[in-house]
């Protein structure tokens, strides 16, 4: 009972926001983790397309301003569809990246 009381006291002093951060959207990951989901070949193809494609430049610019990436956001889903339509990544890889 004493251990439980100590744990309860400890939990009372934690800010409520600390729990909300984890429960808010479990499909949000750091930008670096998102980048690591792509293969070197895919990143090379994206970089090559970046020079010629305004949509890809816009997405890369938008992502560079983000600290975390919401895998369910419209920009991420639409960009994966776009990369698939340009044959930069396959549909299976897009699904794997968005897992």
C-alpha cells in the first residue's frame, strides 16, 4: 500500500500534458525517423526529381519545417500517392513506409 501511495504522489506531480503527448497521435514520428524509412535508392530518386518537380520541392520544404511527421496527414498520404504515380516508389513500399 505504501508503494502505491508513493507512485500516486509521483503521478500527481507530473504535468498532464506529458500523458497527452503520447496519446494524442501514436502515428506521429520524428522527421529523421520518417526519412530513415526510405531506402538510399528512393532518396536518390526523390533528390533527382526535386530539381525538376515543383510538387516534390514543396513537400520537401514543408517537411523540413516539421519536427514530427503525422503519417496520417493529408500531405504525407498525398505525397506518397504522388511518388507512386511518378514511379519513384512502389505501392508496396509506400504502404511499408506509412506503417
